[in-house]
C-alpha cells in the first residue's frame, strides 16, 4: 500500500480513543486504493471490536483469528457492500447502484448483529448511487444504527449531495509525490529501466493504480513517438497516421487514455525548454487538445481522430521548439 499513511493514522487514532465517527468519506482520484483501504478498515473493525483504550495499532494487526478467516473467505456476515451489479447475467455492470440495493442494505441494518461488535457498510462508489438511493442513504446517515460504520468511497466528492458530505468525516487520498512513486515503482518492478519508470510515474499523475496499469502499456515507446512528432513536425503524416492506428477502436481504448495521460507531461517539458515569452503557443495547443478530448467524450469517442488531432497539435509546435533550442 502507498499513500494511505495519513488516512490510516486518522482512523486508528479515532478508534483507539473511542471516538469513531459513524460515516467516513474516502475521497480522491480513482486508482488511489480507496477500495483496498476500505476493505482493510472493515477487516480491522470486525476483528478488533471497540477501541477506547487510547492505544493506536496498525490496520495490519491480525485481531481475532476466527473473524479474520471469515473475512478472508468473503463470508463475514457483518461486512456488507453496495456496488454496481452486472446487467442481466452479463459481464457489463449497471450504470448505477439502485434504490432497491440500498433498501436491501437498510433492511439488514434493522437486524441484530450476528457476530462481533460492529457492522461495516462499504459503498463503492457512492458517486454511482441513483438519486433516490442517495436520498435513502442520507436518511440512514442522519439516524445511524448503533455500532454501524459506513465507508463511502468517492472519486468525485464535489458531485455528492452536500448533506451526505456533511454527515461524514472525510479522509482525502492525494496523489503520491513524484519521488515516492518512483522509489515505490522501482522497488515493485526492479526489472524496469529507470527511464521507463520515470515515464510511467509522469503519466500516472501520482495515482498508484494507474501506474500499475501502465506497466504493460509500453509507455516509453509511445512517449518517444509523441516527442518525435513534436521535434520534427512529422512531414508526410507518417507518425501521426501510426499514432491514430495505435489508439483506434475499443480494443485500444487503454492506449488512447495512455496518450492523453502522457501529453501534459510532454507539453510541460516543451514549455520548460522555451523562454517565458514563448510559452503561449504550447499552452494554446494544450487547450486545443483538451477541447478535442472533451468533444470526443461527448460524442462517439473516435480514438483514431483523437490520436491524429493530438499529433497535429504536437506537430505545430515543432518549428518553434527547434527555434527555441
């Protein structure tokens, strides 16, 4: 785990002091490990019971062995989850967590605890709740059952009902510092070249989950192609056409997202190479890329078109970058 230290300290200190708030909002970018943190908290609580002795411990403390075995088997009766469910026996997930799912959880809350001292409800993600479901959850947060802990995972807390946010104690999961990410990733995957590690860290934006996903995405080769377009303008469109092919179609969606993630770092690098008075064209191309991506998301999300247009934006910078050097 990386990036959870402050959140863990806040939780275990509240538990040890016997001042455990009934609802915690785990807020931060997707890929920060908020779901894994919620699972660790749930395991800790059902294996340790009440605090109040003033002695903080680690979330990794094993606690009650019998309860831990139930958690490991996915069978602990007092850990309940709300997530999007598969559609009609298929693999695709429903768009939202439904009101019926929320009502099912609420009915469980009226029953006595069958094991241990705590019941834990994990909502992953609370952003996915239908409006009626969010309102139903709010009523429960306003009048929570005793010994019930809510862990609400949110990738976009600003979009939640303010009344839900106000009922929760917020733990913020911030992007991890560049040097910490670099050391962590190098230790995790020592076979990677440091140049590739640095490229992955830059593209990940400090989000560990994204960094892991990027390991097998050949970041260095893609970055090299984008820099070549920016360096020579790609006369004849050969590199831009290859880029468009690389990111076209649904099967290459992850690669398109990789390109979108890499571009900000590349533009920042190009901007640093130029005098302050000549940075404006770089910023203008960044704005153009942002508009292209937004328009694509609103429309059909044509990966080939987005890739080619990103290439166009980089190619237009080539003469100015050469002059600056």
